[in-house]
């Protein structure tokens, strides 16, 4: 009889420890799930907010419509299988109007050309100075197959795959910028390197 009374508190203590451990584990899982959900949502919101804010600098642009067309290009797709044509609806929605005789093309001179055009904004425009390029300049994004979300991390880099989300975007936008050129155009290349531009483009 005495032994059974001594064991009873030990069983209760063990049961309490197990229950507390399970509750603590569940709380940890809930906290991690909430934090991940908020951070993934924040990444998408941050990209969209940046996109919309930059877009609004261009008067007369329907920024929500442009964002929707942009998002259709990559959401739900493998981030290495986004063809350049996927951005055609974005190009159409942006309704880019070229400034004849002012367009400047560049290759491998990004910092120099932007320092130059910043000082000569009324004379020259690069694709990054237009609604086509400004909204995403310096940003990274991608979708994932089967997902309806936009991701800003864990996306393939420029050289990781040929048709990655960002590379396809810049190739298509650059082509649209070139197609819209009229009058005289200017190009800034780096004369100090053997291949100052990609001859295959």
C-alpha cells in the first residue's frame, strides 16, 4: 500500500511533463507557422508595394493593371521555365511610349550609364528610366510551380538557368525598348573589355 502511494506522484509528474512537452511543441509549431506565413506575405507585399510606388511615378499608368499583367508571367511556373513571351501582357499593359532621339542603350556599363543619364535626364533615357524597367530595377522575384505566391528569395540567379524569371524579364523588356526606338539612339559600351556587348543578341 505504501509503495503504490509513493509511485502515484511520480506517474502524475511524468504525465504532466509529457502534457507540457506536447503543449510546448504545439505552441512552437504554431509560432513558426505564423512567422513563416507573415514573412512570406511580407515579401510579396514588399515587392508589390515597391512596384506600385515606382509605377505611380509615371503619370497615367494603371499600376494595378500593370502589376496583374506582370504577375501572370511567372506565378505558378517553374522559375527556370519562364519564356520571354510570358512578359508580353506586361509590355502591353505598360503602354510604353518612346521618347524619340533620347533612348540610350548600354551593355556592361550600368553604373556609368546611370550616373550619366541621371545628370542628363532631359537628353537620355535608359530602359530603367521608363515604366518598363523602373518598376523592377534591382529587384529579384520568382514564382514556384503550383504556387500562387510571389517569392523574393530562393530564386535562381541570372546565370543559374537560361529562362529564369528575372533574366527573361530583362531580355523581353530590353527587346521592347529597342523595338520602340525612333530617331537617333545612343549606346554606351565599355571599350576596355574584349567583348563589350553580347553579339548573339
